[in-house]
C-alpha cells in the first residue's frame, strides 16, 4: 500500500458503479479511475457525467482513459464503433462540463496513430489521434488534460526521435506522463528497465524527471 497507487476500472453500464467506486476510494485507498470506452460506451456516458466525474472532482482523483485504437475492444461492436467511442474529440465535451476533472488520454493515441501521423501528408495530419490530443493540450482550453506514452514508447527506435521533438514545447512537455503499460509489455522483448534507461539517456535527465516524476505528481494530486 505504500508503493502502489491503484486506479479503479469503472464501467458505467455496471449497476451500482458509483457505490463501487466510493467503496474502493473511501475504504480501500484507490486513488483514480480508469475507463475503456472501446468496450462500448462513451466518456460522456450519463452515469459518468452525472455521478462518477462529480464524485472524482470532489475527492480530487484523476481519470485515466484508454485512448488508442488498440486491442482492448468489445466483441459486441465493430472495431470502427469501438474506436469511435474512444476518439479524443469525445473528451472536449466532458472537460467543457467538468473543467476541474484531471484527464489523461492514455498512449498519446497509440503506436498505429503515431505511425499514421509520421507517414501522412499534411492533408491528413490533423485527423490523427496524436494530433488531436496535442492540439487540445496546446489550445490552453483544457488545463487539466494530460497524455501518456505508455506502450507507444516501446516502439522505441521508431518513435523516440519524434517524442523528443514534441517535448521541445514546454506546454506539451508539462502535460506528458511517462508510463510503460506494465503487464501488457511483459510480452515484449524490450525489458521495462532497459526502456526507462534508454529513454532517460535520449531525453536527458531533466526532461525524463519532468515526465516521470513532476508531471505525474501534479496529475495524481
């Protein structure tokens, strides 16, 4: 309990979602909420908007949202429908209604969207999830919006150079969190420890410390 900071997975379609969250936070020491819209619900689900988010703001706990067209998808809907639920654009309405809610859009769009962004022409650049998240942060309209590079940065050789370019912007760098997506990356041949050392070497100590320590502390509160 002195090392781990647990987040509760909340599915708003599950009966008694708010009661379950209250029990985990108030009795079991949970410090945040994780949602997976690709399972078939939007981040603007009424239960989330009217019950879960207000309680989170009251308790000053953040939201971690799966925001990648990755493998965590419901079998009851098409991949296209699953991805539509998780689109970064959906969070603008959430944050307009709940500006105090701290939100992290996990994976910064994901490996596939980074590849699409880097390989696209200028005409399609604005449509990538990476670009959407970046613009939302840099707009200044959502001061409690964050993103993280978990799993995405495991595609290290392909993505680290672009990450360094992105982090040159102080405004963006202050809203990026380092993460590995531990457990999921256990299947990778690139050990988590080696990744963190390689990333620290590439970014430099001060930048790595900012995304791995300073920013997460502000996000978690």
